[in-house]
């Protein structure tokens, strides 16, 4: 609606998690690197947690896009964690293309074990990705742990990714799941952005959507400060405020989104300035993760541009060879 008015190609702050709009902040770089590194180098269990609105779904979409570009990786993505253990097993086996009809649990597990061994013999990687993992019952989390027993003497046959809200950390800290917690090899946390990252986030989103970087800023610095006050750096709230502010500015035929427009949107959405607590930056110190992060950002940037599939794969392969 407002795109041509602001000189944009598409909505820069659409709430749909589109990998083309991924902005590589330090926190998201580290989390994406941890996920990809853990999968590619067969680390077993990887856990990523983050508060509501920190960008977990977009991060997963970026990961899935990278995995689709890899010929040697097959994955199952479980996005509904409100399943019984039997339903869960049937769901992800069917997602891997295995027949499940009329088979009991023992038969399903036997088939899956043979499937993993066959893929491992061909040097192929198999991944189970579970979103909204904080909603998994302890019983189902224990079933997930037992799946990690499918391994050889020198390799994990199944790579498992758990992504969820901070409640997942609380569950994993419980005594009943201490065996699962001990098997986690990589953990990352997504936190809210600081004011500098919020400024960069808004600017990059606009540039990806086609905004002229040399033109007058659509969001002046005082407006960005107001956005930060009401969003406290949560990407989803930043998107909501910016999207609705652009609509309001367009209605007023204003090329600049002033602080008063931000205030009006915040009032409509009943947001209170400073009502959220900005968290500190998590620490992931492995140098390998930093290298993987740089490689993944280059790869995702390449995917935004018209390019052959071979060229995109080469970007990932080159990064792997540098490790």
C-alpha cells in the first residue's frame, strides 16, 4: 500500500518470517552458527531459547533454507509440539518419508534405526528440528533423549535441534531431565537488541526493501529512539511498530515517520515505554562459531540475489573448507 510512496520494493517490516529480511545481529549470528555448526559437524543436541518476539521462527526459516541447499542433509521439522509420544513418532517418521500405517512403536523405531544407519553409511546427515519445544511434556522430552541413543561408536546418527521459549531452559534444569541436559553440546540464547542494534536493524530492513541509503531517512534518529523505548529491542515489536507507523505516515502523506506517529501507534497497541527488560548479550566464545556465522551470512546474502543453485552451494562449501 505504501511501498511506492516510500520508494520500497516490498514491505520491510512484514511480520511473516521471510529469510530475505534476515538481519544478522551478533546474537542471531551466534545462534544460527550454533545451529548449523551443530548439525553439520554432528554434535548431537543443540538448544536455542529466546523470549517471545526475539526472532526464533525467522532464525529457523533461515536454517531450513540453508539445509535445503545441502544435498547431504535430510530433516524433519516438527512445528506442533502438542503431540503424544506415539503421534510425535509417527509425525516425524512420515516427514522423513517412512511408512507408519499399521506399525507399532517397536516396528517404527526399528525402521527409523535402519534408516539412520543406511544414511550414515552414505555419509548423509539426518536432523530432527523441534520448534516450540518448551511445550513438550517431560515424557516426550525423555522420548527425544532416547532417540539420541541411535549412534555408532564414533558418530551421532541423529542430530536434534530444540528451539523454544525460556521455559525450555527451566524444564531442562529439572532433575527428571538431567540426562538430557548432559547431552546438550551447544546452547544459544536470543535476546532483545540494544539501541545500536535496533538502529541498524531498522536501517537494514529498509535497505533490503529497496530504500535509498543516501536519501532522507524515513525514520529519523529520534523516531528510532522512541521505537526502542516501546519495543525494548524485541524484533517482532519493532516490526509491528514500524509497519503501522509507515501506514500512519502514508495516510498523512508524510515522507518522514516522526516520533509523534510512533507515539500514536504505541498508544493504539497499548505499549508502555520501558515496560520490558533488555537482557544482556549471551556469550558463545568458540572461534568456530564465529567463522560459521560469517560464512552463513555470506550465504544468506547471496540467496537474496539472483543466482544459480550451484553458486549458492559453493558459498556454503567454501566456508566449510575454511574451518
